[in-house]
C-alpha cells in the first residue's frame, strides 16, 4: 500500500528548536508511516540529532506539534517516548561491558519476582532474551558472554534486539552501521529490514548513502535546520540526495 494512502504513525508539524540564538531546527515537517523505513540524512549540523532527540523525548520543541497514531502528544522525556512505543538505539549503544547479554538486554527494565517484587527474575530474563534473539535471527555467543567480548556488529544487534520486547512501534537508529565492517554492516541492515517485516517503523540516521539506499523506503534531507528534501527511494538517486545535502549551488 502506498504510504500516502495511509495515516502516518508519527507526524511532526512545524517543528522548531532554538538554543538561545541558534536555530537548530526551523519549521520542519516530518512523517513516518506504518511499516516504513525512513532515512534521515544531512551534513554535520543539519539538525538530524536534534530532530531525533525531540522524537525520543530528550529535547522539547520550541514550536510545533507532535502527533502519534493520529492524536496530539507531548513527549517530555524518554520515558514518555517509550510509553508511546518509541524506542531509540543511539550510536553509543549504552551497553555495560562488564555485564552479560541478558543483563544488558533488560538494562533498567529488569523483571522482578516474589510477593514484594524485590528479586530480579533472572530465569525470565534469559528465556525472553533467547526467544527474542532467535525470533530476529540474531546469533550471539553464550548468553553469559560479557559485552566487552562481543564484536561491534554483535553489540549493535544486541542493542537493536533489546528494544523489541517493549512493543516498539517506531524505532530510531542513530548511525547503526558506523565503524562496522562490510559483513557486520550487512547483518545490521538485514536486521533493520526484519524489524519492518515484523510491523515496526524505523527511522535511520546515516551518512552512508549506499546503506541508506539499501534499506530506506523514503529519504528525508535536512540542511541548516530546514527540511530541503523528501523523496521516495525509487524516485530519486544518490546523486540527487547528495546535491540536496550540500546544496546544488555548492557543486
């Protein structure tokens, strides 16, 4: 189904963000449709990080409105975003290297047991971790492996997989293939496509144009805090997107 025939699951309308006299975003409209992968691209300082942090609840917009599932919402914190079904996988990943896979999988969301709910339910953590990783086709070493011994691609896969049990409807990925080799990048890109197949919408922030065109359904371009392009992948080219990023007059 053509995305234009559906209602967006997430809609940002007229979003502006000012930091003192600096206008990081100016009147930006941004939509994500159900089961759509949207690539958000632009040069350094274009406003990409500011925009995704507004969606993730880290920043609040100076102006503008946010709609989620066709109703107006205010996202005052990452907790608010998660309650709506918006999950974020940052480039830094926020994994603890000295803890194992299940501990990182449930980091900050550990299930508890007992009448008083004061004991961490390790058994449930292991079972849910195994089930989710298997469902996504993610292969990791033994679950007791400390994160410090995982490769970059395995860490990224763990960070992506751990957002799934919480009912994520929109998943934001900040440079998911940065610093990864060709083989591990391919696995991460395949995982992004699997998330779409499982019903998720994905926002991918990336500088890698080849990776963008491998997975995105639509590409949104920011430059100088303004939206300067919104193109379906099959109706544009990498060259056109690059011209939008830098400004055709600069070429």
